[in-house]
C-alpha cells in the first residue's frame, strides 16, 4: 500500500502544478479592449432600438452580463427571469447550474441591475414571456445556448479585430477576473463570484499582469 502511494505522488504533484499556473497562461483582454467591446455593443443596441430591431439589443445585454459578472457562457444562456434578484435592496443573480452542477449567487453592479430591469421591460413590450422560469435569452431559433453566446462574442471580437484562436468568449471571464483582482486584491471575493471550488484555481489571477509591468517600467529613467 505504501509503495502505491509513493508511485502516485509524482502524478498528484504534476496535477497540482498544472492547477497553479501564472497569468501568462491565461488569455484575457485589457481594460481598454473590454471598454471598446462594451461601447461598440451598446452603440449597436441603441441604433437597433431606433429601428425597432432586436438582435443587437440582446447582444448588448449578453455582453454586458458576461463582462460585468465573469459568468460562463452556458450559465448566462441558462438564466431565467426568476434568477434575477433586482428588487429594492437586491443586486445579485442566482446561477442555478454552474460548473460541476454547483449553484451560486453572483453580486452585480447597479449599472447591470438597471440594464437587466430595462431589458425585461423591453421583452415584455414585445410580448415575450418573462415569468419566473422563462429564459432571458430567446432568439428566432429558440432558447440561446452557450454556443450561441460564444458566437455573439466572436462576432464582435472579429468586428473589432480582437479575435484570435483560443481567445474568445471564455476570455471575457478571464478578463473580468483579472480586472476584479487588480481593483480589489480580494481572492476570496473573486472565488465566490467565479464559483471556483478551490482558491488555488482563483490564485492565477493574483499574478502580475503585463499591464502592471508596463506601469512599472513607464518613464523608468525619466
């Protein structure tokens, strides 16, 4: 029995080493790139509303949701109206089926709360169902999936010249996490927001980013 344990140890150590990686192994977008993405989607939505079109309105909602919460594509696609806790004194979203089947509550900023409430009113005005168990994102082909969300993100990234292989929808989650830690320096809070079962998974975002290094070397000898 002891021999088996000694034999397994290198593999366990190797697995642990894979989990604890630095920010260089994470593909994320800079703060300026995320702001450009958000502004582009918001402007498209405003134009669409003026023309009584709906696609861009939904796209801006999903992009605001992803970049403001760090939710996974599938989690966002599965959201129901009843999962939005946006009443008086409430600013959160219930994720009913996260990775590994774990549920969690995600705190949201006031700006997203306002947008979500406005989006539900817009849906109701189009006679779309907004009951407790009705999906938030429904298109011409039915309820959105994680793949649908990924296609929306890819569309805007390509439009802005930001798309590259392996750096698309999930990179918005990494971008949120990187920015959240840079602003708050609170790994436990970030762990809860992202729904990580282990703090080691969240630890990668505590590494120094290239933006941090750029700040440090700017005008170094001036």
